[in-house]
């Protein structure tokens, strides 16, 4: 009897884990490296559809994050505008986020407008959610 109960409990736990969907995640990208370089950290970030990216003003502001309409999948300029953050962040610690739901899987390059000349570029790679 005891053994049967243990087996039932084990199966119940396994079933709960198996049926719980993987929660969408939030990833953080620093704007300006800890050492003060004009970079996004990490520069390339791989996420799944439905995940959220949060950009945090870390060093040497101001920064923004503007996606490139001609380089996102399907050259979807409207989508690029929608997921961009054109407003400059001046205060350290300020942040903005984008949830990548209902987007085509692929590569989404972006840059910081004031520091594009300094090479402050980044890329979000969206994989199909499974
Ligand atoms: Cu910048």
C-alpha cells in the first residue's frame, strides 16, 4: 500500500512538471559596459518568441535602442518601429523593454543612435518557441 502511494505521488509530480509550460523569460541587456565602453552587453542575445528583453542604462548615457527596418525579418519597418525605443535614456538605471511576441523568428539588429558612429550595435536573435 505504501509503495502504491509512493508511485502515485511520483507520477503526480512527474505529470505536473511535464504539463507546466516553460515560462517566458526576461533578459537584461546593459547599455554601456561596466568598464565604460559604448557597447550593448551582451551584444548578441538569443531568445525565444514570447520572451522579453529589458535594456538598462548602465554607463556613459544617453542611449536608446533602434531596430533597423530594412534588416529585421521581412524588412518589416512597422514592426521595427514598434519594438524600437527611440527616446533617449539619460538617468543611470532607467530602462525600457520589448516583448518579442507575434514576431517572425530571425535576426533583429539594432543600434544606439547617439553612439552608432562608435559602433554601439546589438542583435536579438529570436528562435521559434517550442
Ligand atoms: Cu549609446
